[in-house]
């Protein structure tokens, strides 16, 4: 009885072996580039939150009405609760580039509040008042006047510049020795290019870190203010997905920055020892 292998199974077995041959050629700077690509991707998703139905779960702040607000002795609170008693069950989510509205089992995303308000009016049924406290306008003001997306764009540009600079680092190549034999060598990268890439990474790290702190602080403050000024009739929530994306991207940027700094210092020490 003889055992035979099909061409398909042979290709499957040969693929890991072929991949293993390239592992020695994956340099330290390639790992840093992978970290930076992950970070840029996460920041891009964060910026694009609430621009489509598929990204409605990525938001900085969500505002909604409370189903059963707690009773209050204040006449103002009673008046607000009376105005909002016939409201629709709606939630408005705001991110850097857009807003998403969830109302009556339907959702719509837009960059301006006008289309969302028109959607609420169309879906209002009977005696319901679509948005009595104008939470859509409040979310629009939060997006326009509180958060600042320009720093993230600059951070992405700086990270991409660092990736391009790291891509210029030399790799392994064959070199002839004095006796005529060949060997694999890998020269040190240029100090100027290395320091330029490090500078871009520092800029990207600082901007992303500042934006992360600011978006967390502004979203938390906005939720507290909404509850306070509406006397508990409306509530707000901080978007956990957006916060996670921001901090994970910052983590990868910091790791890449520290890794490049360690590489520059190590090369400097080795150069001094050889010199």
C-alpha cells in the first residue's frame, strides 16, 4: 500500500517553509512599521466614526432621553419633564466627522444636524415630540466647538512620514569578503534619517496623546452637564469604542517611538565601540 500526496496538500506544506525563508529578512524596523500601520488604521477609524451606519458604534458622545426620570421638587425640572414627556425614544451619537441618530428602530448618519432633525420629524408618530430639548443641536455644538480633529490629521501625516523614512532603512544584501567568498551583511541606517523618523514619531505621539486626553475629558464633562442642566430628563454616555481606539493607537505609537529610540542609541553605542 503506497501513500501519495495531492498537489494541493503539497502546496499547503510548502507554504510555511517558503514563509520561513523570509523571516530572517524581516528587520527590526519592519516591526516598528507594522506598529505604525496599526496605529494609523485605528486613528482613521476613530476619525471616520458616525459617518455611516457601519461606523455608528464608534462615537465620542451619545445623548438620549431618560425613560423614567426621577421626580424633582424644582418647578423648572417639572416643566422640563412635562415638555419631554411625549418624546420619541431617540439617541444621538456624535463623533469627529459625523453624527448618527437612532430613533424608532431606525438609524441615519449625517455630517449636519438639519437632515437628522428632518428625519426625526418624519418618524414622529401621534402626540410624540421628536426632540423637545434639542439634543441633536447640542450634539452638533459638541462636535463643532468642543472636539478638535486637526491634531489627529497631523498625527497621521507624521506617522506616515515616519513609515516612509523607516522604509528607506537598508536591508540584508550579499557582500564579497577579502578571500572572495560571499556573506550576508546589513549596514546601519543613516543617523539623519533615523533622527528624522524619531522626530516624526515624537510629534505623532504627543498630538495623539493630547487628543486622547482632551476627547476623554470633553466627553465626560458633556455627559455631566447634560444630566445637570436637564435635571435628569436627558442623559449622556461616553463612547467606549472611540476611547479604546484612541488609547490603543497611542500605545502603539509610544511603543514604536521607544523602539526606534532604543535602536538609535544601540547603534550609537556600537559605532563608538567599533570606532
